[in-house]
């Protein structure tokens, strides 16, 4: 987690330097009058307000060692949405209290507060209702399971139900090693039709059949992909959506695209990766050669590029040996295979 630690007093600087030792990838910022030549310390310039504005969207979390009022006035103009805002934590310079101020759940401020408090022996102050009641909010659950959420209105509604003690049922395609407190686990998806509020954890498209159910999209689909040179961007993106539709899986569960090194600079693949906000992973031909005998190969392809299969080996290796859900399919010059990662 990329962090900024900011302080405006001498005592705060001492706490900041201690925290930096415990928090990897953190940067300390102090006022110039308290700088005594410490290494890897940046000055707050030209002002706290301007400094925070510059780094607010560049870090995942900010730890302010100063009065809460100063922090509130400083960050107020920068706030957008809890899905975008970084975690904000405030603590006093004596290290007595650490407060989760902003983006407690999905931004990770609650977890960061507990971590910082444990490091310095402070009192963690967390005020989100679900945490106070010892229950896990829906967005926190999604974060812990590395799932995506699309329906934020329904998410807020279900979290409110959890806080009030109402029953919320979960059906999960994946094994839940630690069933979350405050939820009821059911064994079949259809059982979610029998409860007032339900959550589905998986990668299938269920929204049309279960409109009252909130879906947490597991990020476990890996797409092996190849294409002809200089293919149009729109053809590749349409092929991706068509392939997922064929196996009734959601684009929101697509974790990454995987292709061969020869296609590492293919414009259409790069565009698709950027448009869908899905990483593009590159595998060397030598890696594919080692497992190509597991799949149907083409003599023509092998003669052309040195390996007899691309999309299936890419999906298989990219998913760490996962289950192939879609064998090699061709779509107007695009070849696609899809695999599902298994439970670790």
C-alpha cells in the first residue's frame, strides 16, 4: 500500500519516522522548520493544502499526524467517492489515538488504523457501524475476497440490513474459509429466492434471473487470446464479450488477458486491456512449448511462430492450471480460450 505520512510538528515528526520503519512503501512529509537533515524525508511545499492536493490521487493512503480539524479542512475539496478516495487516517503526535477518518471499508482506512495502532500501542478509533457491532460490511467482504461490485446502491442497502441484524444470505461458488459473521450461508443459488436479501459470489451472469440479489464478481477468469496483426480494436473487444457470453460469464470477473510474446505490442490487445481495465500478461513462447502437447495444435501455426497453440496454453498457464471453460474459439481473426482459477 503506497502511503504518505504528513506532520506539522516536531513531535509528529518523531512518530512519522517511527511509522516509516514499520510501513513499507511510505513517504514522510514534514514542514521545513522541523527538517534536520533526515534521509528520505520530503518537505511540505508550498503549503499543506497544496501538498495534499498534489499527492491525494497518487497514494492509496494518507496518515496525518495532526489535529483532525486541520485534516478535514485540508481534504474536503478533494473528496469524490468512497470507491476512488484513498484511505485517510489521523493520529495525535503522542500516539494515544489513531482515527479512521475516510474510506474505512473499501479504501482500507479501518485496516490501516488497526495496523498503525498495533505498531505504536495506540487506541484504534473506528466508527463505522458494522465494525462497531463486530460485523463485516458488504464492501469489506468484497475487498477481502478480491471481488468487484457494480451495484453500490444495493451494497449500501444490504450493509444497513447487516447492521440492523436482518438476515442476509450468501451463496458462493468459491469456498469461504472463514464464513463472515452476520450472514447466512446457503448451499444452492436458488435458495436466494427464498430470503429477503441475498448475495451471490461468483462469475456467472445472474442479474436477470435474480434481480433482488447483489453479485460480488469473483476475479478469477483468465482469457488466453491471440489475433492477426493490426486487427481493428473493435473486433477484439467484441470477440472478448462474445466469448464470455458463450459460457455465460461476466466481463466483471475477467482478471487478465494473456497472450504470447509475439503479440506484446499488438495495438488492439493493448487497447482492449486499457478499455476494460484488465491487465495484459505476456508469456514467452518457450513457456507455451512446455505444455502445448496438452492441447490441440496446428502445424501451420507452429511453423509460423514456433509453437502449435496459443490461446489455450495462455489461459491454462495464466490461471495456474485452472479449469478450461472455453476451448479455442475463433472470432473474425481473434482466437480466444477461457480458464477459471481454482480455490487456493
